[in-house]
C-alpha cells in the first residue's frame, strides 16, 4: 500500500498542488519555479546517500533510464565512492607493490599430501 493509501487524509491531488504552489511562492516572496525543480533537487541530493536502483524505486521510475536524468554525480560523491571501493579491497591501490622480486617471500616448498 502506498503512502497515500496508508494515510488518505494526507493525500494531495496533483491539480490542487499545482494551484497552491504559485500562491505559496508569492506568499514566501520567492520566484515561482516549476514543481519539477523540487523533485529533481530531492532526487539529486538523495543520490549521494543511496544506490541508484533504490533511488529509482523511491521515485517511482519503471526503468533506470528515467533515474539517470535526475542523478548528477558530484565530485565529492565520486571521490567517496572510490574511497569506499578501495576500503572494501583492503586499501589495495594498483595491483603492484613496491616489493622487488628479490625481496618477495619465497613460495612454500612443502609438498601437498
């Protein structure tokens, strides 16, 4: 059951919201902007805290292509994602070590029984 079904007294008709929005902007003395702006901003901000598939589900998108229109990776979220990936790999950086072949530990010579 969706939110509007769980709390029918809190449901706002789309047409009512569209009518109330310009009045609210005027009362708040702010420039009237499309309601879409709030949705876009909300989804963009949420994107930093959840995976895009969850974001798409919460937005009610039927396919991932719709979600991609709303998500704009920020430089800091990209850096944080890379850090999380590095930490998940135990801090592994490049696949190479500074150890030379002469310094590398010798493989075990014990026979497998």
